């Protein structure tokens, strides 16, 4: 029968692709060990790929507990192996799902050469910056660099779709800030904007990046601003998605917050997955826009990282610094903001419960040449909730490098 013949042909091609993995393996860093299970639902088959520093083994019908489970279909898997599609593209199109360590899942394809000895479309790697280690996802080979910086409690995974959107034209680096994701988590670090800013600049130095477009969400937006204030010559543009700003009012808890030390977070405690999942959805204005699996993946990733004592301390230290940041006076955020030089785009969500869009009025008064947009019916993570209009704005803005842009009207952008 034609159908069974096509199925057999597809299975044979998939088997050949798996069989080729050991010869295409690029190796891994010393001490690396991971077991990746790949499930192809349309074929009803599962393969297990065991990765070690110098070897890769492939088994059929695995039984052991893997570090990562990746699910997709045969056509997508073949497109990934042949370099016609990247894992980030497949993920953004909901043609691929993953459970477990997301860095290992996404970085899996970067450990294998493509046919004809072509390099992989992306790579997950660590960048050493003095005594710290910054985990980074790099994709694309454009002449200009873009660095994506996540928010509080997040990781580079919150920018996967942004990497896919920008990598055709730019070399894109999505990083985990120290204390978050897969980066190192020093116990005695400051975890304030200047601490993070220094590490972003050291990251750029380590990779030989003279200047870059910075794109930051929430706390990552605040860190991007700090880099722009401290080293304006290293920043081509700033794209700030619901950036955290020093609060102008509502700081009545400051005396108590000052007394609460982040080190208290070292005490073991449990957060339920349901609580974390609900917290994620409060950042989305219209949940019907976002695939439910995105919330599950985000909450799983947060809880996996939060189990670490040092990660909990970093989270609470950064949150405390955000709340306590001085707004005015010598060294105050809003006072310093007047000196921001790089061309800047501020994107706000009209229904953001964490960073209200009314901050746009204060920014307009201080930085009248900045570009600003308020996205209608959007919450705190525009790149996740409204990826297409957000990424379109980012591309348009960063293409205008070196030209000051007029203030965009603060009219809400209609969204589907």
C-alpha cells in the first residue's frame, strides 16, 4: 500500500539520521553527561542518545530515565538533522516540545555537524568572565550582534522565539545573567543593576563584541539601561520590553524589605508547581494567545532552577534590589536616566500588572527622543504574548542604528 510504503521510507530515513549522529558528534566539555530521549509520535518510536565528552551512543527503545525528553514528528526531525530548520523555529511553530533541562534540549542540535560538514544552526555554550560563567545560546551569523537579557526569575528560554526571529539577520546571543538559569550563582554577589551590567560588558569582551543591540525584558531591561548609562559606546540600540524602573511611589514596605536578608532564602522550602504556573499566567493579559504548554515549560524550568540554594538567594537579592532602588537624588535612577545616550525603544503592555504602562509618561518627559509603544491588551512579556508585532518592532528599530528616532505615539497597537 502507498501509505505503508511512505511510512517505511520515512522510518528508514529517520533511522539513517540517528545512525549518523556518532560520526557527526562535535563532542562536549569535560565532565558533561546527558541522556536525551527523542520521541517521534507519528512513527510511534523512541530513541535514546547518550552524550559524553568524546562519544555519542544511540539506542532504540530505551528504558532508562533520561535527562531530557524531546518530542516531535519524523518530518521535523529530518529537517532539523539536515539543517533546513532550527530547533528554535520548530519550538516557536509548536512542532517540537521538550521536558527536562531546556538548555540540554535546545543545545542538543548544536552538538552535531550538519551534512557536508556544515556547522550547526545554533550552539549552547558557556562564556567565562573572570570568576563567573555565563550560559549563552548563540544563533545566526549576521555582522551585527544582539544580546537578549531576561527578567527576574526567568532565563534565556524566555527569548527563544526572539532568537529565531532575529537570527536570520543578526548574530544573536540569549544569555542567563549570573545567578539565573544555567549561569554560575555566586553567593556573595550584589545582584543589582551595576553587578549585572559589569558582567554583560565582560561577556562582550570575552567574545570580542565591540558593540551590540541590547534587548531586555523586565529586570533585563533595567540591566540594559545600566549598560547604556555606563558604557554608551558599547550599545548600538536599546530595546526595552516592560523594563523594571525605580518605583516613584508605593514603597511603604521599604524599611521591612531592608531588614529581610536574601540569605534567608537559603532555608529549604517548597513552591508548588500550581502556584508558579498561576504566577506565570498573571503576566499574560490574554491567555488564549499563548499555548498552554508554554506556561508548563516556564514553570517547570523555574522550579528546576529554584531548587538550588544559590539560585534562591540570587532571586531574592535581585528582587530586593529592584524594590529598594532609589528613584531620585544623587545616584537615583530617574536622575541618571536623563544621561541615557543610545537610541532607545520602550515597549509597554497596557495590561501589565508588574510594570504599569503609565511609566511611559515619565520616560517621555526625561527622554523625549526615545521611541515608545504601548501594546494593547498585553501583559509583562510582550515577546511571549505578542511575538509577531513585538519582533517586527524590534527589527524595524534596530535597523535604524545610529539615527535618533522620533517619539512614537503612545496609542495602543491593535493586536489579533
